[in-house]
């Protein structure tokens, strides 16, 4: 892909990132802060009501606070440019760009209030299923749809197992998002699918370890997994 076209895609990503916080605010609800040090009961479920969570000892984060548009623009530009550079003229690129735009909103909502709303996850699923079907027809490779469906099924099964383990903090919003991300990862191939399964949990584990060592969170502090799922899938797509 030419430098000029790559710059245009990055600009498109920046615009999507600028819009992402505005969209994300429709799925978050500001709530009154609780007393610092109070126990946190946040339930990470796509259908649950957003709750105030304790971000660290003595620090309370109010659900519904969405990061700035500048953050979104930077993340959008990087995400779009990376996909364009990695995939070039592949017919699946537009599908992944739209998924990346929806993913930016999902990440912002999850960071704000530990939720992955069903309408957003459902929109991502429709984009992935419809877009990959169109890409298969354009590329003349309908067999790749089987890989996409298999990828979704495998991601769903693996994350259901993780969610039902004793003491698991994995919510079923995460399970549904993982299944949706399994569609494009399965399309891209076995290596991308394997990376997409492993990388999110490695990234999340390293982040949790750093936060624990720095004293910014406790062992019982709820943390969002959605951004790690999305980042891991993005990195796996870059390696396709």
C-alpha cells in the first residue's frame, strides 16, 4: 500500500477515534462515587448495570468516565494504519477497519464502567459475519468462511471454560466478544487464531502484574479484559 493511501487510512482511523468517546458515552452512566476503601462488587456482564469500582487502594473511579477524544484519535490512527500496512489490498481489510472502529468504542466503555454492551458486541458480530461473507464472495474463497466459523466456535468454547472456572472474573460479555473476534481471526488462519487466543491473556496478565507491583490495584480490584481482547486480536491480525 502506498504511503499516501496509508496516510489516508490513518486519518480515517483518527476520525473514527475522535467519534468513539462520544458514542461510548451513550453506553455509560455516571454514578455517585462510593466511600474510598469500600468493597467493590462490580459484575462484568454485558447486560449488567454500570457500577462504581475501586481502581486502587484509596482511589475510587466513577463508572461512566470516558477517556478523551485525543486518546481515541491516536488509538484509531495506529489501529487503522497497522491493519492497512499488514493487509494491504486484501478484501478483508474494510471489514477489519469497521471492526476496529467498533472495538475502539467497546474498549472505551469497558475501561469506563467494566461493561461490554450487547448492542455493540452484536453490531461487531453483524459487521464480521456480513463483511466476511462479502469478502469471501469477492475473493472467490467461500471455504475461508468455514475457518471463520470454526475460529468463533473455538474462541467461544475456550472463554466459556475460563468463565466458569472457580474464582474466575471473566464475564460473559468477554466471552461473546471473544467469539466475535474469532470470526476474523479464523478467517486469517490458524496462526492468527492461536495468537488471538493467547496474546490477550498475556497482555492482561502483564498489565495486572505491573499494576500490582506498583501498588495501583489490589488483588481483588476488578479490571476490564475487553481492551486486552481487542488489542491481542489486532496484534494477531498484524502477524497474519
